[in-house]
C-alpha cells in the first residue's frame, strides 16, 4: 500500500481518495500514520487522503471494498496481459446487401495470473469509433478454447490462449480500412483488478471475393452453415504443416430437399434414397485439377457411417486450382463418381463428380470451400460469392432440416453474393 500511495502522490491527474489500510495496527500502524500525515500535507489539489484501521479485514478484502476506484489506476503502467493477434486478414463478402467480415482474434495470456475477458470492443483503427462491442453472453458465445468443443472460456490461464470468433455485418459504403481491438479483463486473483489492453490491429483486405458459378443445379438446396455452432466448420482450427488455419471459415454444406423439406424418400437411412444423392457436381470456374481421391468407401446406411480419421474425413474429394489462384475443394463425393484426374483442365460448369456421403457427415451433401493453398486442412478458408442464385426460404432452427418445410421468404434473385446462414436456395438448371 505504501508504494500505491507514493504512485498516486506523483500522479496528480488521478482524482479521488486514497485509503492507507493496514491489518496489523501494532506493527504497521505507527509508520502508516506518519506516512498518512506526510501525504496529507503534500496532497495534490483535489485528492483527499484517509487512513483507515481495520484489523478484522485481510489485505485482499481491503483492496476490493475500500478502494475500488483507485485500484485500476495502479495497474495501468507496463502490466503484462494478452498478446492480441489477428492471424488472417479479413476480406468482406456480400450477404443480403451487407458486407460480412469473418475473422479470429487469438488472445494469448503472457501474464503470471489467469485473466478473464469481460468485454471486447472492435474499433475503427483510423477514427477510434466503436464498430462492435461484445460482453456478457454475446462474448461468452464467441470466445472459445483453441481446441473447438472443449468447453467455455472463463479465465485464460497463464501461457494459454483463447480464440474470439468475430462476424461483422457492415455497411458496404462505410467499411473501415483497418480494425483494432480493446479487451477489458479481470485478473483472477484475490483482488480482482479490472483493466484493459488494446492491440490486434489488422488491415481489411480491399479485394473483392472471387465470384464463381454454383457447384450444383436446380434445387431446392439448403445452404447449411452457421458461425455459432461449436463444432461447425467456422469454429474448427487445424494446425497442420506448422500453421494454424481455419479452412472451413466460409464452407457451406449443400443438402437437397423436396417441397416438404424432406431430405429423402421412403427409408431415409438408406443413403441412395437421399434427394441429393448422385446429383451432378460442377466445376465452379475454369480450372486445373490439382488432386482427387475417388475410392474412399461409403456406407450403405447413414446409421453405419461411423467416425473417420482426421485425414479421411473429407472422403472422396476433388481439388481445383482456379485461374484466379484460389483452390476450390469439394468433399464427400460418391466414390467412383469422379470424372477428372490431376493435371486435367476443366471448364466452368463441367460435370466433375456426384454428391455422396463418403467420409464424415449426417446425410448426403456437398461440402464446398475455397482456400489459399491446395490442402484439405492446411489452407485458410477464403470468402466467395455465387454469380447467381435464388433465395426461397430459411431454416430458423437447423434441427427442422429434413423434418419440416423451411420458412418461406419472398423469392429473390441474388447476384454476386454468398447465401445467408441456413437459407434455402435454387440454382440455374444449366
């Protein structure tokens, strides 16, 4: 406490009260009274000094209860806290006329105490204006351990990290050029100091997303994706090849439906009864085939599709290098349906395989994502838009998929956009 008093005495800009509190009055009291008298005589204008003797309280309680307005100031100078980094530069993609940004903040605790984030502000790096603020349940729902599916983050222990998943829907005409972040946090010790740290500046990629044709024909197709699912593509980080990436950041699983919202006829457990099973899969752009697998086995029934090793979860797949330099990755194709080989050139709209359920999955579907390198798990997921599709409806609760019809929306053609979360869409017939 003496050091705290001296710090405040040398900082007249701090207004309020200082409590000199001690829990051993016989030992410390005489010295503290001398110090209190000296400080009172030299007190900066507007600063009131008060000495309090409370032998019934320990020092931690004194800190928390007697001087809460002073404590944060004592911890603003050179305090170890979080290292804030945004490892992948965000790039906007249009969704329902809004510019959507997906990115992650990696928060590593370099202090010697557990730190509990209580708020995160996203700021315009140029103006300082607040773009978004997360606290309470909204923060808790976005802050996760590095390994997805391993529970919530309360406090981040020393030497460990948490990941904040951010999705911003912004006005395309008022897009900041760069963002930075301010984290409010509580020190999880006997005192419970609350303070802030700022960092994690990142430039927004100004380049528009690649625009591709849809990978399928007709419909209706459910575009299954949500950034909030704990084990959804958006929330899974892989560390292969010496780098942590989110390959499924913008991945969509396409499931074909009938007019009633069913995914199959008759026995829905039989894979071949799914409406989408065997549907032609199309090249989304002029491209070169980089890699394929055409023989990963497929169970006859969905109920028999067990767990798969990490390297086999994609099942039968195709990887294309688009002329734009992006890589289009198609997964879970019907084994034996792939019609292309590595090195082959394909044209936009060419049939290259069929929808199946090889590898991981709960129903036959096509998984599509774009990445910055030819790797199933080691590339960063990139945004993309379809040149044309029609919105038919939306599933508010994805548990209704295959059980009942979607909620109808006004049929709306969309151009150079990405489908919104869990919408039902139609693609051109050819």
